[in-house]
C-alpha cells in the first residue's frame, strides 16, 4: 500500500496545481500538455528518491538527478502558490462577487515566479555552506578550556545529489578553521555502504587535535545501520552511543557526550539514554552533548551539560515554513536557545535530504563554536 500511495498522493497534488493554474487558461493545447507532463513527472521525484536507498541512484548521472530535483522543487512551489491563489480567489469572489480576472497572466506569472524561486532554492541547497561563528559563555569554565573551538557539521546527507565533490570542499573548509575538536551530529549519509562509501570517504581527512566525534541521526537507521556503524570508525570518526569521553585539554577536563537517535525505537535498537551517557562523569567537569534531534533537550538540560549541539531540522529550509518545523520539534528549529544553565545550538544543516532539495532564505552552515569563560 505504501508503495502505491507514494505514487498516487503526489499525483493528486500535481493535478490540483495543474487544474488550478492552467486548465482554464487560453494557453495553446500543446503548451498545456507539456506542462501537465512535466508536473506529473516532477511529482514522482519522492518515489524516485526511495530507490536511492537501494542503490539505483548510481545508475543516474549526477546532472540528471540535479535537474530532476529542480523540477520537483518547481512543482512543489506550484502546489503551494496554487493553494495561496485559490484562497485569495475565494476571498475575492466573496467580496467582489466575481471570479478572479486575468487567469492567463496570473498563471504565467506564478509559473515564472516558481521557476525563479526553485532555481534560487536549488542553487542554495547545493551550494557550499558558509561558516557561522558562535561564542558560548560557560559558567565556571576552566581556564584551559577558554578559547577551545569546536567545528560542527550536521546533516551532511551524502547522496547521489550531494556527492563526494561537495563533501571534499566541506572538509577543506572545516580543516581551514583549525578547530580543536570536530563534532558531526548525525544524518551523515543516505544509501547503502556499497553505493555511498566513496562519497563519505573525504570525512577521513578531517583534522582536529582532540578528535572527530560523531553521533547517529535518524537517517542512519534507514539503510544498513550495522554496516555504517562499522564503516564510520574507518573514517576516523569516534561514534558515541549513549557514552562519553573525557579529554584533557591543557590540564582541564572536557567531557564529550553522545547519545543515540530516537528513531532507534522503530528498529528495536538502543534508544537515547542520557543517564547512561552521563554516568561516570565526575562532578564539576564541563560537558558538551552531541544529540542529532532536539525534542528531548529540556530533559537533557536537567543534567550538568553546558552545551548541546544538534541538527535534524535543517533550520526549516524555507523561511516561513521554519515556523512549522519549530512547532514539530517542540519549539526548536535553528540557532541558539538557553534552557536553564544549558545552551542548545541547532545547526541549520551542512547539507540536506535529497527528498526535499530546496532552501529559501535559510542557508546551510558549518558552525565554529568557541568556548569562553563567563564574565
């Protein structure tokens, strides 16, 4: 049934957009037919993306996937603007007692706007992330940790869309920051190890004197979880599963804590356990928590954690839509949040999931965190 619905539901929305915008216009029949074919073709992108999980994406040229993702982004915006147009038309009809005029120009104008926005959004989605600098003031931070830097990468989503070449540049940009430690907060890759290992291989070149730490995300659970958990250490990633490591930084202790992802429940794997992860950390030690998701951050703040680094939300990807993402994620979507004595920082995503390949007004990022003593 799920296989059927992933084809049928998008077709419903595609036909809605076509009927709303183009069916009653005076455009030439050939043009209407071409638009209908393109819209229906574009709506099948989510079904096409499911094949990525089983490696079929390796059979499609990268440029083809980029163009298909752009076509889907255009169709997605057409659905959104069609709905907005129909809401406006309903209000107009109630007030003016007549239909909305200029159907041809309205349809062409919306189409042009959607093409322009999707082009910008697709370019933004695929472009290199910028560096966001974050200074964190921590109460009772030891002198040895003052000025300690952490580069955070999150939601890399290495795939046929965001491939090896993009990740090579991300690694080079991250290393150029010369961080003391690197944190990779989940959703590293999409797909099978056989198809995608070469795409994540550049992560092996990440350099930080105190190590490169990682935690799983929800996407790690979808395909070959066990194989990826064995592969990540080969990339010199120290993967934390409800555990911690205590580092000696210029004579001062720093605990790096990592927990598993809530998606583990669905697959009967080890669920997030903050109590287990924190167990054994001596009192008074500065602790940094790596957690892919943010839903339980208020619970984590009850523990002696100075800073939580997370991702998962991608910042909402589209300005305006990020408010919905914020509601879904219990009030957290991007940037910083003070929860008691703990600061939560939500990375906007170094990459993004290929199934929703658009960013508008919310760019990707590499975060450089600097720890500072509280004045």
